[in-house]
C-alpha cells in the first residue's frame, strides 16, 4: 500500500480529498432491464384479462366494432344467470351495480352477451332493464361465423 508525497509532506494522487469527484453518469442498463421484464409480463397477462364467464355466442356476419374504450360486459349464460363482468348478480341488483360502477354516466358502453341457447326474452329483459336505467349505449355481442373448412377450437 504505497502512495506518493510531494516535497512538503502532502500526499498526491487520488487519495486527496479535494480532488475526488462523484461519478455523474447515469447507468440506464438496470432501468432497461426492468422495463423489458415489465413488457414481457404485460404481454403475457393481457390476453388473460378477458371476461371469464363461458358463453356460446351466436354467429353473425356484421362488422366488428373498432373502438378503444373498455366497455362493461353483462353476460347471460345458458342457465339464465346474469353476470356483470365476472360477478354473478340478480336482475334486481344489476342496475344499482351498473350505476355504482359507472358513476351514473349514461354515455358508457355496455355490451350484453347472451348464450345462443338462452331464450331471446331473457336477453331482452336484461337489455330493457339497462336501457330503462338511462344507459344509452347498450349493444349485443356475437361471434363472426367461421369460414367453411375452418376447424373448431373446442
């Protein structure tokens, strides 16, 4: 462990306190690593965030809606049960829950998904209750038919 001194007894080089300066460069490598990990996590989890109630939707040839707003989804399954997003709710509690979730915003989009095995009257009963509560943008959801020769995913 050696160091140099000048003629008057003071040390020279990096050991002097007055000459040391902090490193002012920013290391962005850890930041980039964290951002790439977050990107991969979000890419994997985003497709899993769809509505979790299984419904066999009817097929239609209508064009798909291309909108960026996230709508609320009300589902009527094959047994006639009603779900707001993934949570089952009776018809009499549906409108108060919609008002609570939307903050009484009548312009929010609400999609109604009805299983093709359910009676049309049950789906219309749900849509009528939502419309009577003042929500103006209520739509039905359906699936596009598969082209001939396409294999089923089930």
